[in-house]
């Protein structure tokens, strides 16, 4: 059949398998989300609906791709963690990256209305993604710490910036006012000028969202006798903990455990 | 700031730039579309709505990513062609792959209702993608020929298979009936048993869909004087031509031209 | 200057840095060493001169490239171990591979006469090399165990095979005689037919050669007063230990230690 | 056998095949050749013996690896050209790079005495190598032009620099004297101050060395009747032509021809 004569072009596809026995991190990032957030009137400094939609998408991705053991999200980005022992898609980088990002993007549109109600989605969102190897637990934790520290830095800045702007300062003036300031300066401004104790701000904003599979009681109706059945299932659930410190990892020892179910 | 101490993890991100001066092909493929097409009652052998939705998504991708000069789609796959001279995202493989596939996926959900009306989307679709280098025009054309030949083979098989099934044969029996058959056998079955001349079937099914930027007259209303203004713009448009033969390329010499606008 | 107009070709050189924080193993292999060993009348099953020349080359490589902490060799192959913390040549794969292999090859010719005396080198030897990442200590040790187990298997086979051949069997007959035999069968043949206790064979043949930096007393003459000066230096030295078991690693804890001088 | 339990470590070896249908260029570079040339008292600005030894090594590499169609060398570097159609070592990058560089290095030592006579080789030389894809004839030619332009620039500088130094200037003063000078300035210095017409300098210095397979009459003695037999063979031979201009390629059309023997 004529096909065979063209099939040789397959040999131009290069292997892109990731190194075995390393943590895989798929990070997706919103493309052009500055404009996207303006078009859709996202609240400043944080839009609760937008965050919860991001979390919902991450949960849907984790429901679909069982190899993901944890996801961490903040702002318009999400990182998905696949364990060292996983052989998901033979660890092919583009297969993993593209599956995660397309699931995320399609779920974003799918569930938009549940979070934004009457505020219509104006155009299709876009995310990029990449898959990175982290060879040991320490660098994996440092990766997650990097993202959570980034969340903290940005959120403290944004909280202070928008407080200034809402109080009447121009965006330019607020920008200049905060240039070169340290964390303690911003904490001070918030406290003194706006009576805001930054540490009392909701953790979802300060810490970002971590999705892990939590033991959850699930109630279903038995098809046999119509009775309620309660079972414990592992359900991806968003929490807003500090994941930089040791505590979180002590409370969830299964995350870094070598052996998996 | 604490951030810097973790930032070293960036160095685990490896460069994945594609070789310069080669054609880049991003191919996306529906994941689990057999189940997806059953859940959504796609017509057999071809669902016109599903094809037109795929084409719409490809058009939206091309409207967004100007570097793509041609897209070819059939079944649940689409290939996007980026010229040798392009420096899109510095030719980073994962950036290109993920941007294209997430745009495609989010548009798929976004525009579903325009094509499927009351038939609701049951769950979020998923596509994978990869980016492949093709170093010269011949192998690029052979790549596209490979996909179009594949379209032909599958469509001829599916058309015959579903004609048999609709006439009362079980799927198993139809499968066995066609096993080992040649193109001419299937053409014969269609003609003799079902009075179908395969070559008269609509090109969109036999040839798949090719999206190119066609000169199109666009009418707009001048904001100055309210008069109609007609302009020629290049609009991504689906055609259903044979792209294996030389004719198509002679008619569109700009596609393979070295110099671009 | 005319140069600049061509210099763009540099952009076709792709990055090939190896993942940070992983063990790097450079393995070199003799190309066509079956013919090479015949041309140069290597003794069978093992040629002491050839082994010592290989070890010498490995030692010279280690004297030159200080990042290598251990080398393991057997037959016509050698593996060089570079620690996780090393940033040798920015961890560029081809730079590391090629530097090691070319140093090894040039030293092989350079020192040939010291080991082979009157037996002239007939033609230039050739080795290939590759660099592989191993993400943790366990897989690194398993890699080295793999090579030493391979040494054992081959040496036991070769020792038995050549004993049979030297006793009058044809090579074909010896081959057939040993086909499908287990280790204990070969041990038995050696013991019963040739009165050889395999375990008494010199470790250099059974275990291969491991080069590590040993503390060595070095005597030099002071240029100031002409007196002898004794100092302890770390000198790459061949030993013939078992490196599969835990003992070796307990005796040399610095090899797997995270912190390096 | 115990081997199998460790053999899994093979899966850490990643594929590194080069894109099909592209020119492969293996470039080797002397490591630390500044010191090497001083230790061995290379003549300045060019050491004829060193150049001819480099050429000899390149010829030996080409005699061994038949896929190489051309090699170009200057200073302490050599580039080997492998055609688009070649499937040498399945186009594995490290296999190709390492084989070429180790052959080159071992031949360098092997043939040293033929060119340097009594001047003994003091230590083993080292070269690095890399393999780069060039997707079409133009970029391949531009690559070679880049190297030959580099040869010209360096040789003109070195010729002028060493003329100044030999005439009594210190190296520092000569360096300063030439800083920022153009080609015509250096040509002028050579002509006016040293009565040297740069264009009359031997092409081997100005153009570097190109090795191609030249039809050569080879005489051998027939073993049958003891008579002389003359045959035409393709023998790798050094020439010193301009390879930037079109002429060279017109005279050797087989080099860029698609079809090969």
C-alpha cells in the first residue's frame, strides 16, 4: 500500500524519554494571563474564583493521571509531581507534558461557568508546559519551596501594591513606593497604613494550593439494596499548608516513600 | 530573600531547542478518542460535526500562532507546520508543543456547542502532542503525504466497514470480511453491494482537511463615516485537496518558499 | 570581517549538558578488539600486559582529570566515575566523553612499549565512549556491580574455554561443550579436568581493576637543601577488590560522600 | 545468573541519534594546545611538521571510516563531514564523536616520530569532539567557510604578529600594535616592513588543509605473475584549496551529490 513509501518519516521522531529513577515535575504556566485577567476582570490582588478554578483543573488532572502524587499551584501556574518509580508513558517528556497541559486547558474551559457564573469566558486560555527531572528528594523539595517562596514574595508585593492603589495612589506611584523595599517594609505598610496583619490573610493566598490525595469518606447508594454505602477513598483535595518546612512532609510520609502501591 | 536559596533548581531545566533551518511539525493526537466518540455518539464512519470542530480549533490555533503556515487534520489528529526560518519561542520543543496543544484543547471545549448544539460535552477531551524536525521540503511533503495516505486508507476501510455493519453484518463479521482485503476489493464491495462510488464521497472525508491562509475579502464598517470597507486579508481556511500530488504545491508556491513576509 | 557572515552556523550546536546532581559514568569500549588482540598475539584467556596497559591509561586519565573519583576496568572496557557535585566542563556530555576517550587512546599508544616491549603496535587502537547519568548511589553501585559481574562471567567462561582448547579441543568443540553450562559446571570442569581452583586465580583476572586515589608516601628531593622529603599524596592506584559487596564501600566511605574536598 | 539483577542499569543510557537526512560534522579540537605547542617547540607562526601530522591523522581516520567524505583542518582542529544519507553507527552522536576522536588521538601518537624525528613526544595529547547536524548544503558550506575564514584571520594575524616579534618587538608590544587593525593594515605591515606579500605565502598556511578522496594511481605487484599492476583507487589526499568559493564545489560535484556509491 502507498502508505509504506512515506512511513519512513517516522524515523525523524527522536526519543525524549526522561532519566529513570528521578522525580518528574510538569510545570504549566498561563500564557498571556496578564491580559487574560484584565479581560475577565479578575479581582486584585487575588481572584478567589480564578484560584479555585485552577485548583479544580489540577484536581481533574490528578483524577485522570493516577501517577501524579501532588500538585502545587499559585497565580497562573501549576506543578505536577510524578514519582521516581513511575513509568508513565515510558517517561516520554512530550507525551507527559502535553497530556497534562491539554487536560488542564480543556478542564479550564469546561468548568469556567461553575466558578465565574454569568461572567462569560471571552476567549480560549493557553498554557505552556515543560517536564523537568529532579534526581533526589532534596532537590524536589527545594523545587516546591522555590515555587512557594515565589508565591509568598509575589503575594506580599501584590497585597501591598493593591492596598496602596485602592487607597488612591496611582499604579506608577505605588510601583515606585515599593521599589527596593524588603518584606518587613511591606508588612509594616500593610499594618500601619491599612491595619492589615499579613499573617492573618487567608493561607490560600499566602501559601498557594497543594493538592494531595486525602482519605475521604465517600457515600454512595448500593445498586443492590438502595442502602447508603460509606467507603474511604483517596480523593485529590486542595490544602493550603506550608510545604517548605519539615512538618508537612512528616505529616505525609507516603509522598516521598520509595515504595508505592 | 529566601527565594534565592532555592532558585538553583532552575538549572535542572534542560535546553530542548529544535535544530535551526528545519521544518517543525507539531502533531497532536486525541487521547482515548475511541471512547470519546462513543460517549458522544459520533456518527459512523465520519461525524461531520466532529470534523468541523477539529477544523475550527486548528483555525483558531493558526489565528493565534502566526508562524504556522499550514495545518493538516484527519480523524482525531492534526499536524501544524512551522517553517524552517521560524524562531517561534526560540524553537523550544516543549514550549511549542504545549502552546499548540493547550490552545487546541481549550478551543475544543469553547466551541463544542457551536457544532454539537444540544449534545452536551460529557467530559474534558485530552490530546497529546510532539514536535518533530524535518530537514528539507521533500521529507516535509512526505510527512504530509504519509498522513493523507493514512486518512485515505482508514476512511476507505471505515466507509466499507460501516456500510457492511449498517446492512446487518456484525462488527466482528465485517472485520473478518475485510481482513487482508486490498483497496480495489473495498472499492468493489462499496460499488457492487452498496452502489457507492468511493470517489464521489465528499473530499473532506477522503482527503482530510488542510488549513492554509487564503486571501479573503473582509468587509468592515468604517468607524469614521459608517461606510462599508472591503479589504483582502489572509484568513486560515479549510480546504479538502489532495496534498500528495504536485498540483497543490504548484498552486501554493508561497508555502515552500524560502523567503517569508 | 568576513567571519561574522558565517558565524551563525554556531547556532546549530545543541546543548548536551547532563542533569545536575547525578553521577556521571563515562564508559569507553575498545572497537574491534577481537581483531586487535589477535593481531598483537594477546595471551589467552588474559594478557597481563594488555590489562596493565589499560590500567596505566586509566591512571593517566585520572591524573589529568581530577574530578574522576574511581575507574573500573575489565577486558577492553573502562568506566570512569564523576561525582554528583562535579561541574566538569559544565557537565557537557560530548566534551566529557571525548576528552576521556582521546586521553585514554593517546596514552595507550604512548605507553604501549613499556608493557609490550619488542612486540610493536601494528595499528592505532580505537575506543568509543558514552556518558551516562545515574541519579543515586544505589544505581551507581548497581552499575559497577553490573560491570564486575560481567567480568566474572566472561572470565570464568574464557578460563574454562581456553583450558579446554589448550588441552586439545577445537574452539568449536569447546564452545559447544560450554553452551548452556552454569557457573558451577565450569568451576567443576576447571577443578576436575585441569586441577584449577577458580577462586585461586589472581583477583586482577576475576575481579577486574579498580583505580582509586590511595594515600601514598611520595619521596622527593628538596631543591633547597638536597634532603629527602616524604609526603603523603593521593595517587590513582589499581586494586583488584570485590566492589559488589558492602565491604569495599565501607572501607572507602569518601567515595560516596556528599561533600568533597 | 547474578548479572541480570544489575542489568537494568542499561535503561539509564539515553538515545542520542542525530536527525536523519542532515549533514553530520564531527569537529575535534586540541585541548591545551597552547602549552602543548610550547612544550614541543612548535615553529611560529606555523609548524609544518605539526600540520602534516594533523593531516596524516585525518587521513588515517578517513581510511578507517569510509562514510567521511571530506575533512577540513587548521591549527589544532579538524572537521569531518559525513553525508546526509549516512547511517554510520545508526547516527548515534557519542559513538560517532568518540570513534573519530580516539582514532585521531591514537594516530597522533603513533605517527609523531615520522614527523618530529628526534623531538620526542613529551606527553599524551588530548582532543575533544562534538557532532553537529547541518540540515542542508548551504549551511554545511557556510560551516566550512566559517572554519576557513577563521584560518585566514588567525593566520594573517599570527604571521604579522610573529614577524613583528622576530624583528625585535616584545609580544606585548606586537599585541598592542595589532589591536583593532584590519586585514589591509596587516597586509600592509607585512609588505612594507617585512617585504612579505601575504598572498604568496604557501596555501597550506593560508587556506588550511582539505582532505578528499582523490583518484590515485596505485601500483602493486601481482601475486600471480609478479608483474606490476596499476589501478585507480580513491585515496584520501590533502589539498590546500579555497573551499569558500563556488569553484571548489564545481570541481568536486560528487561531494554534495545526493546519490552516493
